[in-house]
C-alpha cells in the first residue's frame, strides 16, 4: 500500500477510467476513500471520524452488491434473506438478473463514480497552495453539450452550499485545539457532505430500487409487444420517471417493495457489524448514547443537524420505513454519524492487505484528463466562478456516450470553493 497522499490527479484518473467492471470500480473507489480518510486524519487526527471513513465502507458494500456473477455473495445473501431453497438458487439468480437488468449496475456505478469525483476532489484540494476547488459532473451546465438522457436522469441537482459548509467546517476543525470542538466541526462536515451526496444519488437510488416493479408493471409487456410489432419504445424513460408520475398500481407496488426491502433486507455495512436500517439504531459496545447525544454547541453544526434530526433521541434513531425517502434516509444517516463518530474501527483498512495492494495498483491505471480551457472567468453573471473544461487524451476509448463505459469527458467542471464567500 502506498503512503503517498491522494491528489486531484488521482481522483480524476480513477473517475475517468472506463474499462473496469462496476464491481471492481466500486472497490477501487472504496480503497481510494480509505486513503482520503487517512490523509485527512493527518490534518484532523483520528479522535473523530471524517466522512470518508463512512464512505469507504459504503462503497465497499456497493462493490459487493454489483458483483452479479454466479458466485456473487450479494445474490447468495439476498436469497438467504428471502429463504429461497438452495435447489431454486439458479432460477432465483436468473429471475433477479431479469428484474434488476443493466439499469441496476449502471445506476449504482454511475452515481458512485460521480459522487466520488465530487467529494474526493474537495478533500484532496482543501489544503493545497492553489485556490480550493472541487470537480463537478455538470450535465445541466451551459458549457456542456446536450447530455445523454441517462446522465440527466441519474444525477439529481444538489445544493452546493453543503460543500462550502463542509469545506469551512473542516478548515475550522484543523485549527481547533479542543478535541470536543473539533469533533463537533467534523460532525457538521459529515452531515453537509452526506446532505449533498445523498441528494445527488436520489434519482439513481429510485431507479435501482424501483426498477424491478417498473419492469414487471410497465416494461415487460411493452417489450413483448415491441418484439411483435418491431417498433422500439423509450424504456429508460419508464424506468427513470418520478415515483409520483407512475400509475397508481405501480406506485403502490413500489411503496410495498421499498418498505419490504428497507425493513427486512437492507443493511449499512460497518467494520463492527451490519446495521439493519429498518430497526432502531443502537450504540455499539463502548459508546455512551447519553454522551454522544449531548446538545450540539456549535451553532452552524446544530443548524445543519436540525435540518434532518431533532434532539428526540428515540425519534431520530428510529428505523427507516423507506430507504428511498431522502428525509428519512438522512435522519438515519445523521444519527448514525453521531452514534459512530468515535468508533475508530471505521479507519481500518476494509480489505486484506494483498487485495489492497492490488487495488492500489489498479487505481494507477488510465490517463488524467487535461484542462484545456477556462471559461466565463469574467462573466458578470458568474463573478466568483471560473470553470475548466476537461478533455481526455486521444488514447482513451472514443465512445464517450456508451452506457456501459460512460465517459464524463464533456461534463466536468472545476469550480473554486471559497468557504469565505457564502
């Protein structure tokens, strides 16, 4: 494993590389998050966990769930939770692959890669000598060409003020001398980063979780008709449409399926154990709930927390009824941050050392896109934003819009992040 610090070039190279399987890509990102978490610990210490500790374990879980091979631990675990008899496991896997379809891997992988690009680029640039900036995937920008439909439908807009808040709080945390104050500031940064990235991932999460129901109720019979009449239909629009815009039966089935999945099947992975989100959050061994749930003193951090939780511990740590719900999901995540903030095991390497060495080698593959121009530096409508447009070296695959190997090439912007300008 390398002891060198992660750089903006590393982040961009990893996000840009298109020739990994979705599962391997998520594992490389998980290892990279671990490296970023360790780098931040050099500035902030390990008395409290930074956001990248949590992201490490989440991305590792994403990678495991993207492995859909015959030996997939994800499918095995899913079948075990649903109590599928072993003699029916092959049929169960075939049925699951049909229900999930390629949209499952695409949605999770694309959202995971975009969020890594945006959040990790913020962290590695925080203490650079050059102006702080973060990279953003911007299909909605005037600088970009018309984006492919799946990109606009899988990345939701999120409020960049959360990124500014996170940067400001991390910078303040480095200067804090009181460990308790530093821990509160880091908690605030964790909340802000999750508020941003969970909003960015909202559409992808809806696509992934609701896709089986939409295939059954809206796509399957249209596919059969399409084969008969030999006329294609816009199936991705059916998959990506908002829950509120679905027919009544589809909405009801989506709610039932999401509730079942949340309460009985989904868990958040940690180095201690898997947390079942459908059940109330409990403290791990050695954590005093009365202490971690003490009133937050820092005003900005308190206001950030109050956007999602209350001081009612029981209500805030209650199980989630539908993981697709952004408010309910964020309530649980913020509570999780408070309860696990001093669980140092989250800094642990989530892989066997030999596997980590392989991932370290894998993350060095590919070329770094080059910043070829800066635009709108003097635009009066954008007085504080200077944007860089990136292009990839000619050695890379020119099929930039293939869904299986999506290229962020035309949709990257480098946006200065000055925490002082709010």
